[in-house]
C-alpha cells in the first residue's frame, strides 16, 4: 500500500472514530445526566475545544518531528484510551457527581457532566484532533499540489465523520450497546496502527496484544450495568432513542429511561393504583358531561411508555378505546414482555406525538393525555401553542386534555406557568392540580365552560369503596384555575430545557441537603451514596 493511500485511509477512519466517540459520549452520560440539549451542547462544545487544541498541537508536532512513527504511536495511545472508557467511564461519572454534591450542588448536572466529559474524552479527542494536520504535513510531497493533497485529506476525514455519525446511532448502539461501540472503534484504530507497526516492524508485541485483547472484549459477551449499585435490574439495554432499564421487585416493575434512577413507567403487580401521578390523571374523564365508568370513549395517549395509564383507564373505564403513541419501538417491546400490556388496552402507533397528530387529523378523541418526555421536560415541540392548537383540532367539542408536567420546585414555577398559560391560550378552561410529595403537576383543559361542574358532579357519584374516591377528593381540594395566557411558548421560542434545568438544579440541591443531613447523622458514607442513587 502506498504511503498516500495509507494516509488517506487513516484520515478516513480517524474522522469516523471522532464522531463515533462523540455520539457514544452522550449515551455514556445519559444514565446519570440525561440527553437534553444542554448535555449535547456540553459534549459537542468540549469535544470541539479538544479537537481544536489537537489541531494546534498536531500542526506544531508535525513541523517539529515530521514522523509517521510518532503519529501512529499517538493514535495507538488514543485507541487504548477509548478501549478503557467502557470500564472506567461510569465510575468517573459517579466520582464527578460525588465531588459536585459537595462543591456545587446547585449546578450538579451541568458541572458534573462537564467534569466527566473532560476527564473521559478530552485526552483521546485531543490526540485524534492532532491527526489531520499531521497527515497533511506528511502527505504533501509536491508543493505545487499541496492544496489538492490537503483538500483530499480533509475531505476523507469529513466523509469518515459523516459515516461515523450514522453507524453508532443506527447500527452499533441499538445492536450491541454503547460499551461495545467504544470497543469497536478502539479496535479500528488499533488495527490501523497494527498495520503500520507491522510494515515498519516496530512496537509489534504491544500493538498485537492490544488488538487481540480489544477484539476479544468486543466479541465476548459481558455484563456492563450503568446502574451498578442496583441489584434488581432485569433488563438493561439501548435503542436509537434511549438508555432503557427495567427493574423489578416483589410489588412493582419499573421502567427508567435515560437516567439510571427514577420512574418513567410502572406496573403494580397487585394493584391498579400506582400512588403516582397516573392516578390523578384518571380524573380527566370526569370533566366531561354525563360520564360514568361504563361510558364508551375514544382516548389518545401521547407518550404511551409501557402503558401504565392505558391499563388504568381500561380497568376503571372498560369501554374506552385507546390509541397510544410511543416513539421508541423497544419500549413497546418491553411493555409486552415485562409490563403485561395487553392488545385490548391500547392500539399502539410507533411515532412522534406531534407527527401523529399531523397525520391523523381525521380522527377525533374524547380524551387526550400528553405524557411525552425527553428526560426531565416535555419536548419543546410538544409544549407550544401550535402543538396545543393541534390537540384542540383533534379533540371532540366536549373533550378533555390532561397534561403531566413532571418538574416543579418551591422557588421557581416559571416552566409550569408557561406551559399552563400556553394551554390556556388555546383552551377555554384550564385547571392545574399540584401533587404533594412529588414534582408533578396535572393539568386539565377543556373547551366546555362547564367542565368543572361536570367534574364536581361526576366525582360525587363515585362510591366510597372505589379507590378513585380519595383521589377525586384530593383533586377537588387542590384544583387551581388558570386565567392568564401572557406567558406562551411558541414554535419559534420555547426554552423548555433551560427552564427545566434551573428547576432541576434546585430540586437536586434540596435532595443533597437532605442527604448531607443524613450523612451527618452517623450513617456510613457508602450507604448514603447508595441510598441517594436508589
């Protein structure tokens, strides 16, 4: 193989590896910090800084040494570092969280993700950033063709980056997971170096041993749990959209997505009542006229999850017909395998919620539940006045919308105010119910001016032995009407994640203060860490 062809291949595969590592980085951080645009911004920003620094260092090193031996030794070091990430990355992340629990609890998510990203990814990406300018220096043998050579090297690096964007997202992460993805691209870089070292007969033992070890780790199955502190995980995997974790105990099966703790869906083995926000959303049908538990209603759930709300509706209102929209097909698979979701409980559509509304405008619903989340917040395109206008079009004249807003703090109600008032800008009557001992707020919205009276009358008819009786009494006592519509999210401006992050910082800080108080009470440090993570 000629020198220039080998230089071009190196540019291609190093460019591919850079993007693969970048995309895999967000998935490695997701179980602890989520995958919001804030985390993406941090990852992209720090990686671009690392690459820029690498470009500078690579150019200077190439001018000083002009040595292919030195270049491939650097690539080999980056390959080894990337191969270690699956085994040390999660512990570095937990260490970062622990540090900022004490140093800056008010900004733990942002600070912790920055520190984690710096420690885990800056070194290999600085090295990979050195590659292209180094290759340009090595590849130019004719000054009259220097522009052509540099352009070809940068073009191949860019083409590799494009391919490296698609492979992890659509192939390796869904099929073999994030850890194996790191190993695959570590192996690719190792093999590039191995070929060079064999041709030059240098560093043969080290490069052969590292390639064999990484190949073995890539091929051999191994259990690598992100939530390594948990003992009851029955499934852990990844899809194109989410990190997925199912945990089970004697009473419940729980789905967590993109965070290694928390509840995104739940199945209670011996009870339909979950003691979570789903129970309060069951009050939505009672805001309609002449409703009883045998009423036949058409229901749409945007953000079906594993079907918690659909199962509850079918239990208490057996004649409902529910369409459930869920963007992640793997979550649907889990709903059948672990959460006992039956075919008669929901007609499932694999789609984005807003896209579904745009493509199914012919069907009208009595009840629409919005419970679609991207980490801690409603996706911005499902929080705007344009979205709620679509919902209104899909609603029957006497229908009801119920929205779960999952983040609320004592000091900052801005995001809740915006979402509630955005809904009010499209609906005649809007009521919110804030839940105790929870960050959830349930919002009920109707086009009918008499919806509150309908709820009061319908709730009175619930028998005392019905578990919904106590729930209806709570909702009745805690309803607040939304009368203003000054604060409105639009498709143009909807900073949902920024507002949500501010609230999350406060919630985390409050939780950590409680944690510190428990620590000071005399419990062991590790016991407290485990309790917090659970």
